[in-house]
C-alpha cells in the first residue's frame, strides 16, 4: 500500500508542477516583451483610428488591470482571479469575457475531437489488428501497410489543405469553411444537425485519415508480437475457432496498450486539431486562438492556452491512476523505472 | 498522432564501432536514398538561389498570377503580388532545414545530457529531472510556442528554431535515461567501475559509443517534428515575417486565397516540397533505426 501512495503522490506532484509552470509561463510571457503590455491595446486603438484621449484611457486601463502595481502583486492578483475561474475580458470583442468566447468555441472542438478520435482509433485498431493477424496470407490487406505509412508521415495540415482543395473546389460537394450555414440559427432540428454534419465532414475526414495511420501501425505490430505468445499456441491447440482466437485472445490483449497510446497522444491530437480548424475556419478553440493572434487579443490567447493545458494535465493524472487498475501488469512503482 | 518512436527496445546490443556504423549506413538503402534526396534538395536550392541572386526575391519582379512556366523565374509560376515561386523556394528550403537543424541539435544535446545525468547518477538528481521531464512531456508544447511566438512578434528564423529547440528535449531525455538505466547494469560497465574508471570516463568511453547511432535516429525525429512545428506556427500566422520558410509560403498562399483562385502551383509546390522533405527524413530515420536496433535489420 505504501508504494501505491508514493505513486499517487509522485503523479500528483507532476500534475501540480505542470499546472504551476504553465500558469506561471502564461502570466509572465506577455510581460517579458520589451515595452508596455498595453502596447497591444494601443495598436488596436490606433488601427481603429482613435488616438484622441488614448493617454488617459491607457492610464485608466493601467489602474483597471492593476499594471501600476509591482509584478509580484500582479501575479498574486492573477492567481486569485484564476482560482475564481475569472479569465478577464476580451480586448477585440470587448464586452464579451474570455469565458464567454471559450464557452462558444469548446463544444465545436470537443465534438470534432471526440468523433474523429473515436472513428480513427476504432477503425485503425480493427484494420491494423486484422492485417497483423492475417499477415502474409492476405496480400490485399498487406497493401494497406504502405498507405498507412504515408498517411502517418504526412503532416495533418497538409492533408487538410489538399482535401479542402479537392473536395471543396475541384469537386464542390462539401462546404469548405464554417460549422453551419451562415444565417441559420442553431436549433435542435434534424435539418440543422445535417447541416452541422456536412460542415464537419471535411475537417473530420482530414483528421481521421492522418491519425488512422498511426493507430493502424501500432495495432498491427502489437498483434504481430502477441501472435508469438504461449497462450495463443494453447488456444490453437484447444481447437478454438480462428475468429474466437483473434477477437478473444489477440485483439483483446492488444487493446490495452492501444488505449494507453490513445490517452498519451491526447496533447498531440489537440495540437494537430488547432491548425486543422484554422485551415477550415471551423469555429473551435484553434480558430479562436488564430483570430486572437491576428487581433493581438492576449487575454483570449492566454485563456484558451491555459484551458487546454489544464485539461490535458488533469486527464493525464486521472489516466495515470486508472491504468494500474485496468492492467495489473503495470505496477504502481513501475513508472519510476520507466 | 503520438509522434514518438517507441524506444523500449532494450535488447542486448553488440558493441558498435565507428567504422562499422559507417559501413552499415553506406550499405543501408533507406539511409542512402533518404540522404541523397535531402542533400539534393538543399544543394539545388542553394545553387539555384545563388544563380538567381537576391534580386529575384523582390515583389513584382515577374508578372503576377502566372502559372507554371518553362524557364527562368517563372518556372514554378508567380504569386498575386508578382513574386517568383522558384526564388521563394530557394530561400524557403534552406531556412526550413535550418529550423530543423538548430532545434534538433538543441533538443538532442540538452535532452541527451539530462537523460545521461538522470539515468547514470540516479538519486535526487534523477528524482528532480524525472518530474521535469514528465512535466514537459505532458504539456502540449505547440501551445507554449503559440504564446511565445505571439508575444515576440517579428522573430527571425534562427530565433524561432531556438525556441522550438527549447521544447524539444523532453523525449530524448526520457529515452536516453531509459537506455542508460539498462546499459549501466551490463557487465562491461560494471567492469569499468571495478577497474576504477570515473563516472565521466564511463559515460563518455563506455556508454556514449552505444548511444550514438541511437541518438542519431532521435535527432532526425526531432528534426522532423521541428520542421512540422515551424510550419504549423507559420500557418497560424506566427512565423517569421522576414524570411521565407516552406510553412510561410503556405501561409501566404492560403492568406491570399490561392485555393479559391485556383492558383494551385502557389500552395501545391511548397506542400509537395514539404512532403518530399518529410519522406526523405523518414527514410534516413528508418535507416539509422536499423543500425541502432539490429533486430529490425533481419525483419526488413
């Protein structure tokens, strides 16, 4: 039991350290720029053509945002706000808070990510498992391997660009940008749902195709290595039907490492999706970050980045605790020996 | 995609000597083909760039919106602003490669060193470094890079490369640490310790030669992901505004609506170049991997 608590403590330290470092970097990064952190606002004002009274406004902003205080005091105030879930106001769409903007973007990102991850992971695992299982007996299935290799090497956004050209321009079957037809009101009707699905098809396809390659390859090598295990020989000797051996013995045993891989790749999945969303103008977190970069909207950039890092850290922590429960072979102390 | 290459192949390894490594590499088809494509891309970009001269990069040097032509600056077409795609490409290829080189060098050196320290000395050093490594592995580094690049606008290519490198050390560190942990239990290391070699001597003399081919494969891996990261940042509008890279070319093409104006050469040529570059690097990586993992050679 002592090793269990040591393990939990170690994982907790890593989780807390991740969060603490992220929060600190996100606070200090914009303040390390030479000059004034309000420079972004000044530029924004200048772009809108309003220079009159800018000095007074900036002085007022300085007090409003606490920029007249010392760095240490600002940091404490920032932590206190953060603990209350207050991420501040957006600069470019001022009356909206960062929280409002995030709340609008998150459902699109999570929806797209859940659907694409589920499809590509399931499809990739089943196909990869079958190809590993049949091996040289089925040349047709074997031909999928180089395809998967190419898909795995191609960067996600390149496929996105090519797809968006082919399907939305050359063969205009699907809408190229947005999440639903402009002007329609989001309602709970079948028509709207179809519209959403149609708009999500292209970004989803590009994400699924690229991530499929990786799941395929890793499942294939897992099944190939399991084929040599003693219990497989035993199952064959018992005269079990082949499908039963595949699904019940090979596939099932390969599923756990495959699930582990899924959890570990979460950060990469989110990162890849950010750029894909930008290319397709899909209104999720990635597109929000892209737009706030363009309009120098630092509170929004900071808020979205913090949100993603926090969720990844917490999911990783939970996963670390859950694995050893699912698979007794992963011992609690084992993480230390990695 | 979990971009990492599995590193838990801890099979016993024969002592690899430098001249045999060279020999194995020169006969490895994947490594040779990959290297030839890579060097060929770089040299032709440099040679053509030199032949064209710096003037060729000027906006309006050629008529705007020209498709793929037959010769000279219009060989690969032009942009809506009358820039020569060929001239841009000669600058973008070396720059993108430089990003990979700088970032992968920083990542592999720092990561390799920390991994060695952590694995070989163990104890408190290991405890602290392990937490640090896990923290950097857990954070999606693209997000930090987005924040830093958004704050420090107008960086040059070398600066962006260095920042990417600063986030690229965690994987090599974890992998090297695992390797060292397994190697240090081997008899030859024990013999070294018993014969009174110092820690540094064992690390450099006994462990380094075994880690080198393996670090090479890791270096290429870091190279690929650095080029990938830089292109991603560029497409988000956070690339270097001064110098051209392959990602930056794609950004401008998308930004000026090359897709919708059917100016396919504008976006397709940098995209194709990136794909060729990645495939070449991937082949080099596979080749190096076969040297580091002799078991893979028989399979292939």
